[in-house]
């Protein structure tokens, strides 16, 4: 189908971008990362098999739930013969990603609680906060925002 006119099975990059709701630059980036692949028409134009449309939809859905392109690429690489995911594949991948997503949700909820506690005192300073970090106790755990990184502050009631 690449000889001469594009057949129905092939989409030019602009057509794919429009149908997928992404910019052509995103498609080139996905291709550079090995997530999709293209061919060249006789005129040298980048063209994609029509099934790549579903693959791009899969990539966008996975990004929408917070997965990195590396994680998405790993999942796509595990598919037989590099084919587009089927509904059964998507279900299996979703099960595999469930623990990852739950861990991210837990981490975000913890950060939300810790940020609320810090902002609640009004000082916005973990270094000088008399309630949340008296005498810079967090420094004994190492550099950085220790309580936001997962270290537990002393119980305010214990002080």
C-alpha cells in the first residue's frame, strides 16, 4: 500500500495526529521512544498502519493514570509480536499496574496529610517550626524535606 496512493490501512502523520487527538510531534516522540512505528510512503512521508491509532489511545490512557512512558513501553514490549493491546491485554496490564497505582495513591495521600499539617501551623518552615520540627529534629534523618520524604515526625503530643 505504500507504493503510490495511501490505502485505507495507512494514515499519514497528520491524519493520525488528528484522529488520535495529539500533535504530530507527540507521535514522532512516541516513535523515538519505540512505542509506535511508522513506514515511509513513496514520497518519503511518514505513514502509520491504522492499528497504531489504538496503540496511541492505549498510550494516552496509560499516561492518564500516571504511568511513565518507560512503564508503558515495558508493557507494550511484552505483547506478542508487538501487536496492539486487546481488551484482554488491557485487563491483564491493569491488574499488573494496580499495586503500582495503589502505592502512588498512598504516597500522595501521605503527602497531602503532611502538607496539610505543615500549612496548618502557618509558618511554612520545617526548619524553624516550633510545632512540627522543633530544634530542627528532622536534620538527624539526613538532608532534604525528611517528613515529606517519608520520615515520621515526633508526635506533637509527646513534646
